[in-house]
C-alpha cells in the first residue's frame, strides 16, 4: 500500500468511528471535472480522490460537515474570493505565522497575539475553497492555487495554516494536507 492509499485507509477508519456522520455517495469523475471546469481550477489530488472514491461530502444532523460539490458550488457562487486567483498567503507568510504561534506564551491564544494580527490580511481570501464551516466566522479552507495549494487553512477571525497542534494545544506546527486534516477532524468528532 502506497502512502496515499494508507492515508485514505486511516481516514476511512476514523470516519467509520463517527456514528453521527453520514458519508454522501462518491461523486462521479465527470461531476468533479465539470466543477473544476466551472471554477477554472483542478482540485488537489487528495481532495479529488476522496470525492470520487470515498464521499462527495459528509453530513451530520442533515447539515454539511465536509462540503461536497453542491455545497462548494454554493460557496463559490457567493462571490467570497475567487478560487482561480492565487491564495493570498505564500510559503514565507505561512512560515512566519507558524513561527509566531510557536513563540506564543503558554495560555495565550492566537486571537490575542498582536504579532499574528499584524500578519493577517482582511477580506475574503482568493485561491481556496471553503470545505467546512465550524460556526460563525470560523472556516476551514482548502487552498487550490498558489504556493500553499493542497494545504488546509483556518480562516475567519484569524487566518492560520491548519495544524494538529492547534487542536492539541501544543506549540509549533506542521501544516495539514487535506487527508491529514480530515483524519484530525474525524478523531476530534468521534
């Protein structure tokens, strides 16, 4: 089993442990290709494969937990950011944010840090697709264009690369790709 297949297997196991999650039937290759054509971007390989082989989104209590193609189309149509334009944070900016997180004193949250606030851009980011809404102004987005393509970011009140450490409370961080992010969320949910 190659590393990608192993990651998909781990995600499937984590999702099966979540009783309240409903995996939607997988999307067809044609539906994904049509969506990509409509937005002018090819989806990152791990997300694309997940949509075609595992599920076209995940729901809980009849609400989207992980957006499928229909939910993504609604988000794109809302006009908040253009997925075909480059994501507005590059590798250097992501590294600066992760370094600032690592230097936070114990007990200080990311929303309280002036250094992190200074690294933020305002408005709706281009180059990404909202894949989950965690309530209010708190979203996870999958970067689809630019230097950070393939990584998941948390956006809303503050923009940060998604990392396992943001959930565990540890400092320092390694950005999460889509499958690793989904596994972390399934573990948290389950």
